C-alpha cells in the first residue's frame, strides 16, 4: 500500500496555496478595471473627475445611468448600436450558411479554387482593404451612412465565418440531403428545411460573436461616420469621440456609467450563450 509522507503532503498543500494565491491575484488584476469603472459611474461629478483616485463613491448615484442616456446624449447611440448589432448578427450567419451550403452540398465548376482563394484572404490584414473600401463607398455616396456598417456582412459574411460554417456543415450526414433530393427537394428547400435547423449551434455561435464584435466596434464607424451628428453615432464610437473631444457631452460620471453598460452587454451574451459558443468551437473540426 502506497502511503504519502507528511513532507509530501505539506509540499503539496504549499504548492496549491501558491497556485490559489496566484489565481486570486490574476483575477483581481482583470476584475479591478471593471470594479473601478462601476464605482466611478456611481459617483458624483465632482468626485468622478477628481485627480485623486477614489475607489468608493461618497454618494451612490444610480441616477447617473439614467441621466447618461437622457441628458448625456448616449440614448440614441445606444439604440443605433442595438439595431446595427442585431442586423449584423442576423446577416452574417445567414450569408455564411448560404455560402457554406454552396461549398459543401452543391457541385459547380471552380468550387475548390474559389474556396481556396477566399480562405487566402484571411491572411490579409484588415487595414489593407480599408483604402479601396473607403474609395468605393465614397464613389457610391455611402460615406456618412450606415450602409458600410452592415452591407458587406449582408452580402458576404466574411471568409473566416464562411469557413467555420462550411466545416460545421461537413459534419452533417450527407445521407439526409441525398434522401431529400430523392424525394424531390431542391437545393433551396434542402437548405431551409435541413441545413439551417441542423446548424443551430454554429448559427448562434456566429450571431453572438458578430453581435459582440459590432457592439464594441468604434474603429469602423470612425472611418465611415466622421461627419454625422453625435446622436447618429453608434454607442462605442460616441464614447470614443466624447473622450477625445471638447464637446459639451463630456461628463466623467456619465462616461463611466455608459462604459459599464457597454461592457455589460457582451458579458451577458457570453453568460447566456456560453454553451453554444463552446459547442461552436468544439464541433468545427478541420475536415476536408
């Protein structure tokens, strides 16, 4: 019978103690900015803008969250970000699934070449395409409109999203589609009645990922929405502009309250849909 000596037990306990202390310290480093942000959002204006770092509010001002959107000018930007994020969250899975279905279930000339070419665009940095896209949108009169923020995703979900959807569809049994074809179902009917219901996991994964990405995006609106009114800016971009401008909308307590809401939405998305996010990653295998 193998026995553990007292020295080994102490060594094991000390090792676990240091591990737990390290994890607690690491967690505190990540949690501190959020706690600081929430605390500042509940302070009075004078205490929030004080150069001295106050960790706790002198008076808890829950009204800051209401005034940030009613008086602080973040109400309409919040609405614009919600519908833009929701529209992209719908458009990307739909367009990605359509392309993935064409790459997996339909036979057409040049399919492998076009897929390889599309996949090669993933290696291109995003900034490389910004100049030609800006020129194209300018020529079509789309600058300072919302079209550049959702039209590309409506027409094409992105190479990586199409790749993930394709890999997921390859795991679906081909016999089901063959049976539907024998029964007289066309490609579109097979896509709607078979492919989409079987792709629930990847649809939710793509929708949540895209929603969180668009929700916190300030870079893209900063390129295409430079000359719109402040009420027309998306939420994250409105916060960015107010932080670095002399506009009258600047109130530190309002900004911290708005930042709390901005960070709360992705947190809730992950909390409610983490099962689908994990399944979406784990079920997408590298199949040919």
